[in-house]
């Protein structure tokens, strides 16, 4: 009896896959690196830079790393919760000394602020899959993809008008009015990325009252504490909201204010009357997503916060960083009337009124690299000379020279 002929079938898993367009910011970074002009200026990458053009390792971080090198006895696994001491030591910075003691707050270490936001989004999807997340725009470009990847619906509303350089508070209130009870509102606690436009305390109070009255859940992206008006001032609006609501999520990043960008150091905090169950659910999701976070960056931050001397030095250097950003803002605003709003904004970013064609001319004619949306990293200027050159170049491409 003849054996049946078996025809080999070789299905392609990736054959129909389409290449994704390159991220515009990553493409801009690559183009800047290959630009041979000595006087080029990088205002695109979202990292703090000092007067030499580098992102420095903070003094307290260096000391903590030396301590870690000399005293760490193991590189064994941590649990999905990460470093619980790191999470606890951050709480007074995030919530204030009094609120940090609440047993309604639970937290886990995450791979950076992005990991915290993703874990929070996964948690929302697990417990309330039909909830929509309301998102003020323009916003950090990764917010929408991150929320969509967690299978959440996203409703956008206009947060900022680039032409008038004003925060659109009526649009925010309108969105809160349209949101259904149980929906989530993503709010940046301070130093708004990309606009630098933050709510006033009176506006935060109105938001808090609306969230409480409408049964909405705030989800805070808290990525730049200390780089706006100071550690407590930058947390004040969020803390006011937390006094009014029963539940909230906070995605916190230590990457920026400790200068440990490549270590990816963050935490997700959840405020709830059912804190123990929330913690167990978040632990299970963390285990499924990354199993266990990396240790080094969180251990460094923990050592800084455990030492009063290192904490003082870290705070002092953070104050210097903030002062440099504010100085750059004031200088830029004084040199070009069209940039006057930059002085009123806070944090590393502003989104200036400039056409994409003018952005392209800045790059081609002046070696000035910035995002096409008009976002600039105010901390990217190395000195007053670069600020002056930028202000003049903007005037020239806008026809003011």
C-alpha cells in the first residue's frame, strides 16, 4: 500500500507584517547625531541637560551608587512588588507627610513612569473594562498608544491652544461634564508635557469638586516633581484632588528628578478603600507583565532618601536644576515677544506657536532640532548664546527679522 503523500505547509508568521513608521522623535535624535555642524542645538530629546550639554549624574546618586557597590551582597531576584522600602520612602514626597500614612494607599515599584502608567491602565482594564479614559490634548505622544494597548477606550479633549498659548480650562470642565460615572481622567500633576501649561490651584479645586460630584477616577501622571516650582508646590494640585476623591491612581517617575533616566525607576500608587485587594490584583498584573522590576535605580533612590545628608544634597541640586530651567525660560521670553508665554509655563517643555515648515527651516538653515509640533526642551540650551541664537532664528523663520 502506497504511503500517502504529505505536502509540506510552511505558513509564515511574519510574512504579512507591515513595517511601522519610525517614531518622529527617535528619527530626530538619529538625524541630530549625524549632523556635522558644530553649532547645532538639540531641543527635541526630553531630558534635563546642564551648561555642558550633558545629562549629569547627580552628586547624591553617585555617592549612593558607591555605597551600593561596597555593601550590596546579592543580585538575587526581587518580588513583583520591587523594593518596598523605596516605595514607602517615596510616599511622603508624593502625598505629603500626613497623607502618606494612610492605609488606603498601596504602591509597587515599576519600570519607570511608563511602566507605572501601563500597570495602572492594565488594572483599570481588569476591573472596569468598559471605562473610558479622558485625555487632555496635546499630551505626551505615548499616552494614547499606552492606554489603547491596555484595551481601554480613550476620549480626547482640547487642553491647550498653541496659537494663543492658553490653557483651555472650559474644555476640561466640558469633558468632565460629559464623562460617565466610573470613567477615568488622566491628569498631569505638574510640568505638563508638552505644553508646560499647568492648572492653577483654583482650577485644581474646581476639578477636584467635579471629579467627586461626577464619580470620576483621577489617574495622575506625575513625572517631573521638583522641576516646576518645588517638590511640595508641584504636588499641591494633585494632593488637593486626593482630598476630595475616594479612589485614584498615580503613576510616578523618579527618572527625571533623580536624573536616572536609563535606570527606569517608577512606582504605581493606588488610593482605595479596598487597598489590599487592589494590591493583590496589581501584583498579579505586574507578575504577568515584567515578572519583577530591576533593582539598581530604585536601590539608589532608596539610599538617597534613607540618608538625611544625601537627601539634602539631592534637594539642593534639584533646586539648581529647576533654577536653571526657570532662568532659561525668562531669558528666552525676554528676547522674543512671541515667546513671552514661555516664562509663565513650568517644567522642561513648552509648545511654542510655530508652523511645521518653520521648524524644518530651523533645522536646515540653523542646525536647531525640535519636534514638529513646536515642543521644545527648555533645558536643552547650553548657555545664553544658544538661547539668543534660537530666539533670533525663530524670529527669522517667522518673518520678524
